[in-house]
C-alpha cells in the first residue's frame, strides 16, 4: 500500500509540473477572469462614459418625444433633435459627432416612415429600439383612426393568462426543472471535458512510461494492477486541483463584480436541491472511474504517444454519443430511447442523472442504474487489470484491438 501511494503522488506531481498543465490552467483561469469582468473590459476599451448620440430629423414633435422616452428607458443612447439638413447630419455622423441619424417623414395615412443612417450597418446598434418605438406610434395612429379605444388595444395586446399545473403531487415545478436543466448542462460539459482531457492524460501517461522503458523497472517492484489504479487516482487528483482552482477563481470573479445573482440565475444554479447535487457528484465520480479505467486499459496496449490517441478514439465516441443523447433528452426526458439509454453503463452517468433531475422516477430505477454502473466498473477493472498487466509488456507499433488477445496471454504467463 505504501508503494501504491508513492505512485499516486508520483503521477500527481509529474502531471502538475508539466508545461501543458500549467499553461492550460493559467489560460483557463485567465479566460474566467476575462468573462467575469467582461463589462468592465468593454467599458475600458469602448469608453463607457460616452453615451451614443442619435440625431433625429422630423417635423412631428410628438414622435420625437416618443423616441426620447424610448432612449430614456433604454438608457443606452441619447436622442437629439437636429434642425439642419440631412446632408449636414450625415457629415456629422461621418465625423463621429453622432452615432447615427434618423429621418422621419409622414407617409400614407399619416403614418411615420423612417430612414436610419449610420457609418456601417454593423454599427446600427440602436436601430431596433427606434424601430420598435415607431411601430408603437404607427399602431397608436392606426387604432385611433379606426376608433379603437386604447384600453381595448392594451387588453388585446396583453399576454393570455396561462398556467401549467402538474396532476402528480411529486412532479417537479417549472422552477425546479429550470434549476436542474442548468446543473445538467454543467454536468454534461464537466464529464465530457474530464473524459477528453484526463482520459487522454491517463493513456499518454502509460504510453510515455513504456516508450522510455521506465515500465520495465516499475513492473519489477509494483504490480501492474496497482500501477493502473495509481494512475487513475493520481490523474483524478490533478483534475480535482484544476477544477477547484477554476471554481474558486470563477466564484470570486462573479461575486466581486456584483453579478452573482444574475449569472447564477442565467445558468439555473440558484436554490438547487441537495439531493440533485449529491446525484451529480455520485454519477460524476462513477462516470470518471468507468472511463478512466477504460483509458488506462487502452493506453497499456500502445507504446508510442502517436498511437495513444488512435487507440482511445472509441472511448471518445462513447462519451460523444452520451453527450448528444443527453442534449436530446433535455427536451424529451420521458422518451423510451432516453429511458433505455440510461441503463447502458457508458451512457448512464449523464442520462440517468438527467432523468433524476428532470423527472420524478422511482428510486429502484436509480439503484438499478447505479448498480449496473458499479458492476460495469468492477468488471472493466478486473478485465482491464488483466489486459494492463500484459499490455505494459507489449512494445512496438500497436494500433489494433487484436493486441488485447496478446496482452491476455502475457498476463497469464506473468502469473
């Protein structure tokens, strides 16, 4: 056991000291700091204190006042009456005095018609607000001429009263579904990225040791099975360290900018039930162990780094399939396809967690799925340990699953 923990620490320290880990972690943390401070950064480079000025050319004072009220509500630009010619207004826009100019004329049936001028269409940032304000003016004029009362018009335009009520008492509410959906999204990306990053890391770790002939020394002092699980746990600790740094920097970035409520609400991560978080942790750990064991097994079959990525490609396809099925299941969690997929061990970490969060399913279904997943991990660990113990002795070019048979034969000879 002492040698096992030494190997765990060795794997952990070696990976933490690599340039790829340091660069990836620093770049990720820098991106998180940039995203959480995006408003400050944009304001610094764009001059947030300078409000955009929009010139309006019109003979109708009421229309101008309506546009002025729209600008006051949005608080993102200022409306100014321009009493000179349109050509002079265009020159003022080109010189940067105004962000844009709007010419409003009276068309058929005394309805407003407008032309919006800006240096580029891409810079016409306030055209939509002005267009909506003019649309309200048009509706008001048309309904007044038709003799429609304003109160009646507001009643027609107001949204219909519509409420969703669940007949089952245990069914989740809309708020609970929104919160779970956000957590499922986070779980999807975390497990997907963990398998891609750390699964590849485990496979390349084994291939690197074999290519440097270090494996020949290791197998004489430590059993291959201990090596495999030491690498799985060591890389898991590397992932935990990286995720903890990301969460800490992200949390302080959000709270320091006063956006905790809005950002967390945007992802549906406010007031989440403790049971949902517990399920997320459980399925994440089980999913990692399953895919990490598979990655270590496949990595033991190759002795060159360039072959490692090719060998773990089927594992990547499995997590991709689970990811896409989960995305589909967010909109149809009760479908038969999603239900059946949730019991397949390589899919259940994502899909069963999705069903637990989105639906009120019987406890026995969760226990059955977890049991199948744990049994699959145990079987894969047993089978993978035998392949690993023989695979670490395979050298030369290897990119075929026929080498599994050779690895099994070598493991028997070793015994």
